[in-house]
């Protein structure tokens, strides 16, 4: 289980976000903090894997908490969750090495996607003895977005169909197999599959056969 500390000055918001985390498979809430001081103390005591960090806290703000975390011995990943929309705050959070910046209010799906992305990166890195450039590109490049927009030429109903095929085949699916299951052209099926890889909801692995080039297999990331 991935252990999460929720930090928010609003008790009800913290409860909602804790509920979102608890609904997500593979994650558990190990603590809740309502001040920056408590956040730093609980990071030291509980040693969570991930902190969901609000910016507006009554004592030490979230950016101050982030600076303290980065200057100390505690190794923890951070996703900022805040109503702060000014560019300076966003830039400071980015420079502090946060994984993502979610602006309140948002639906459960937006946080779920970020948590799934975090879990996928964690699994990916655990599987590697050393990282090649392709591995690094995938880790740093496959950031999901909370936006539901699709690239030009792709439609939501067809994307949902391809997603269902991916979810129903945990052993992976090739573009050819996806095309057969959805009755799409192979090139169209591959566009949807690559879209899910690009937003961090799927990953691609190479399957080697006896002869010829390896085949790309797509796996849904839950």
C-alpha cells in the first residue's frame, strides 16, 4: 500500500480528500494534518510515501513546508492541492519538485488519475536496475492531465471503448488486437492507445516473438 499524509487547514476538505484517497486501490491515509507544523511532525513520525499538501495553512504555508521537506533528511513525494492560482506559487511549487499541482475544487477523477500516475511511476522505477533514456523519458514525460480533452480526431465514445478493452485485458493488448475488439482500423486503434500512454493511463511494453520486429503491447494502469 502507498501511504499518504493529507494536509489541509479545512477539516471538511481534509476529510473529503482522505475519502478520495481511501477509495483509490493501493492507497491508504496514514495521517491528517491541519497546520504546517503538524505536517512536518507527521512526516517525520509516519514516514509517508506521498503528501497531499495545501498551500494556505495557518502557520507555515505549504511552500514553507515544501522547503523544509526538501532541505531535510525526509524523502517524500508531494502533490500540491490548493486554491492558489497565482503563477509565482505555481512556479515555486514546481521548483520545489512537486509531482503535480491540483487546483481546488476538483472531482475525484482528477485526484484518482494523479494517484494512479504516481503508483505507475513507483512500479516502473522498482522494476528497473538502471534507467535508459527511454525509461527516463517515460517517467518524466507521461504526466496525466485532469482535463478530459482529447486530441483532434479522437472522440470520447471511441476512447471509452478502447479503455474498456484495455481494462478487460490485464495481460496487455496490441494495436491489432484492439482494432479487432473495437472494429476500428489498426491505425485508429493505435492512436487511441498511444493517447492513453501519453496521459499516463496506460503503458507500453515490447513483446518479442520468434522472428521480426517486437510488437508493442499496451497495459492499462489502475
